[in-house]
């Protein structure tokens, strides 16, 4: 998994510079290739791992997580 850290410099007293981390973004290399049936039968722990990998919220019960994952990752042609 690739990660990118963006930083900016800020001037402080005396003209010295310090680095301030603005954010941390992780983008998985591959888009998930699961079908609707895969999401419907996927165990909750696997859905949690998938959502976490993409930095998406892991909230709600298993049915809400399934619905969210299908909405986020399935294209209309694959639904």
C-alpha cells in the first residue's frame, strides 16, 4: 500500500522553519473487485478490513456496512 504525507513549512520566531504535517492519505493500489453476491455473503470482519483499507467509516451493524460497501464500490453495471 502506498502512502503520501503532505507537509508545509511555517516560519517561527527567529526565522527558523519547522515542518508541519497536514495530513496522511493512503490509497490502495487496486479497486476492490467483488460482486454484489460477494458483499452479501462477506463476513463482517472482512467488510471492516475493506472499509478501513480505503479510509471509510466503519460504523453501524453488518447490514449497514454491507449496504455502504456496495454503494461505495459497486458500479451500476455490476449491481
